[in-house]
C-alpha cells in the first residue's frame, strides 16, 4: 500500500476509465472491484487502528458510499460495533452501491438515515468517510457541509475512502470545507487532488491499493515525479569546466547577499562548471570568503559576456538597482531561470506591456503569491487549481513553470504537466527558493535533456535533498544551507557510471 510505486496521478474522469479498464482486464464485474476496495480499506483500517472495535461509516449515495457499505459489512462480520449514517434518504442508492447496501443490511448492519449532523455523535473508535468521492464538482451542498463540519468536530480519527469529502479530485481545491482525515486510501490510482493544493492538508497519511490491476498507459494521468540519478547530466572524461556551463547569478541587493550566495553554491553543487555572481560590490568579500569558487562582479556587461545561462532574481530587490539589472539582463535573451524578485519585475513588465517575447528557454519558479501576481489574480485562485494556473503561466510566458509548494506542479508551454513526489514542511523557510533557483540554472546550463526535463530534474532533486537533509536536522530546524550540502550527496555517482 506504499506510494513508492505510484508514478502517475489521475483526474476523476481518468479514474472512472481506470475502473472500466480494471474490470475488463481482470474479467470481473465492477461490483467485485467495489468488494475488493472495501476489503482493502477494512484491512488498512484494522492495521492502522488494531484496537478499534466500533466504527461509524458515513455514506452518501454514490459508489464511494458503496465502498463504505462494504467496509461496514466486513466490520460487522468481524465482530465490530458498526453503525452506518446514510446522509439523506436510504432508498436513493443505485447500481453497485445499492448491491453493497443490500449486502450490509442482510448482514444486520444498522443504517440510520437523515440529514441531522448530530447523528455523527455516536461513540466510536474510527469514523469512515464514504460521503463523496471523485464525482464532486463545485461547492458542497448544505447537508454535506454540515456533515463534514460534524465529522471534523468529532474526536475519533477519520479514515477517508478514495479521497476526503470536500477535496476536489482534479485540482486539490476545497469545495467550501473538507473532511480532515488521519488516513486516506486511494483505489486503483491516486487522484491529483490528494497530492497538491489545499487538499493535501486534508488527506493525512496517503495509502494506495491497486486492487490487483496496474495500468501501464503513460498517456493517462499526470507524471508523479521522483528524483533519479539517471536524470542528471553526465561529464565525459575529457570535459573541462567550460563544457559544464557558466551560470550568472543576478541578485543580492543591499542586505540580501545570502540569496545570491545560496543560489551560487547550489549551482556549483549541481554541476555548473563556472558560476559568477552579479551583485553589489560590497558583497564581494563576504561571498568569496564563504565560497571562493564563485566569481563576483558588479559590472553587468562583464557578467553577461561569458554567461551561458542566467539565474535572475535571488535577492534582486524591488528598488531601482534591481529593476535596471532585470531589464538589462532580460534584454540579453539568454537561457534564464527567473525567480523571486525577478518574477516581481516580470509581472510588472507584463502588466504594462504584456508578456515579453524571447527566443531562449525560460524556467519560471513562482510560489503561489508570485504566480497570482503574474496572472493578475488572487492567491486563492491559484491554490484552487495549481494545474490550471501552471498551464496558463506556461502558455502566457512561453516558459517551463513550477508552482512551488506541497506537491509542486510543473508545466510546459506544449501542455506537459508533472507533480513532484518529494518535499516536506521544513522547506517553508527562508532561502529554499534561492537554492532551487541555483539548481535549476545548473540544469538549464547542462545541455542535458529538454527544458522541461531540466526543470523536473531540478525540482525533484531540490525537494529530495530537502527530504534527505530533514532526516538529520528534523523538519523544524531545516535550513536552506542544509539542502545545499545534501545536493552534493544526492548527485554523487559511482566512478563506473561516468561517461566516456
């Protein structure tokens, strides 16, 4: 039931197609798939809460409710005290869900029907959320909203089937409210909304059971990306530093030398042959004492003369110095990673003149607030649909884009989408974005893969390094510089893997 084998995530429509394919391929009716899902859920519940002996199963009227009725029947047969709260009328079930309800009733499972949320107030060890599954679209109706609020107010842990009620399967947005689950078990495939957006906070521990069927169609779903070393650029034995890319880090206004330093170190740790920091003259000594491998200049023309790729924005600032540097460097039309205050100035430019044209590849790395500014919308709109926002940004700016945050979403102007499978709450600290900017610049300058591949490599490497570093520091004490140190370990290859 581990997520380690999950390599794609799905929309609600794609999930329904998976159901149909599984039924046809396995040669079993869809009701048997429902029975398998209920069995997988009951086994997982018993494993997570081995002392549990009383369950409240909250059911709606669709197939998600059918899964809940199967769980209730199995629990009853195992000797549990069980009660089903059927939201609304008990005679509205159809198809496979009706069969599951009838089987539960035949097993003497008590079913209490009605809209009164006080029906949740029954002493139990676990509450099973089987109200709504992938069919939810738009805001919760009042009765479901009241049920969700009552379930969240109850002290018993919540166990969600397929995804928590109120989480939108396609986007991870919240339909007004959502059940806060301790554990969620997905069937056949993980839904997009379980791995990114606000819905992540409602999912809790995420399990997956494939019900005996694994789909191999890579055209279905969105890639759920993990870091692998085979994505990294390789150096041949006769390479020298000039072959590995010269990265120009542009930023570090007064009091923000650390941002440029972190980006510079990260680029070096990820294989950049040369790194120059274009920054304030007063930062030269401190930066070179900290990292003598970094060259430093305050002359934009000198910095651009040999650069292969630009990282534009770490600590750039929002004063005249930063604006002038941004416009000067952008006009050079070099392959660019645009981050932090670079995105601020890009949004300002786009608001006045429209998205600037460019021929060189761009990687944009906004967090939700920066994405909202670039699209002239509210942060809540970005959070409601990160996939849609990332796609729109990629189209508007003709760039590869990552919207950072839990379940970072990556998009390309050609329609490619991907989700990062790594990351942890410890990354919510200063300097993490500067590290990613440097990593992305090193990848963009490596001439390894296309620009979207380079973005995916950078994002997954950065987040995997943060996960690895947090095992030493803990999440609360994780620093951006810890991640820089970890990059060197994750990019390490056995000598036998070097290119010839």
